[in-house]
């Protein structure tokens, strides 16, 4: 049994209408999905922004704790070195007395040995330089942490600019493709 041309046309029209409805529904679902994703991203970013004061406080606390720890480490180290110097001086003083005559020999020959106090002074200055180097290295480590944060900031800005450009290129390309497709359909 063959259908009439009007029935076939009607069936074709119904298929075409169904195709158009399906295409429209898919398009709307896609747009809705993209909008929902965009809203979810905005919500996530807002949640992150609400946490910023806590993160800032964490960084500040870290810096303060590092500074406090550095001071405590340096103080403890220097206090222990005072004990070392006192112990050395008390040990050196009797030896210096015993070799007093030998010291006269050194002095008369133009060579002067270090006295216990001079040796302690050299040691104390060396230890002081080490403590200053430790404090400087702590400052350098903090500066490096901030340099890392600055690098991340710059990378984020470049990513933002590149994303805008990629989005612009994608939009222009899709518009050109759509226009070319429309023109191709019209030619046929």
C-alpha cells in the first residue's frame, strides 16, 4: 500500500518539526547546562572570597610565628654560646697563667698568642655573624615565599588575558563557521 503524496509530505513535515523541536530542546538544555555551570563557578568563587580573611590571617600568623621562632632560636643559640665562651675562658685562664713565661717568650720574639679574652671575643663575633646570617636567611625564605605568590599572581593574570583571547577567537570562529554553513545551505 502506497501513501498519497500529501500524506508523505505531512509525515515529512512532522519529522522535520520533530527534528526542529529536538534540536531546539538540545540547544536549550545545553545553554541551561552552561548557565548552571557558570552559576556554580560564581558560587565557588564567592565561597573562596569569604575564606580570604582566614587565609590572610593564616599567612600573617605564619609570618609572626616564623619571626618569633627565629628570635627564640637565635636567643637560645647565643645564650648557649655565652656558656661556651665562659667555659672556655675559665679553662684557658689557668693555662695562660701556667704558660705565662712562654707568653713572655712570644711577646719578646714579636709574636703574640691570643689571650683567652681575645679568643673568646673572636668566637663571640663569629657566633654573632652566624646568628645574623640565620636571621637573613629567614628573611630571604620569606621573600622567596612572597616571590612565589607574586609569580602565581602574574600567572593568573596571564591566564585571564589568554582565556579572554581564546574565548574571543572561539566565538569569532564559531560565528564564521555558522555564517559559512548558512551560506552553503543557501547556495544549494
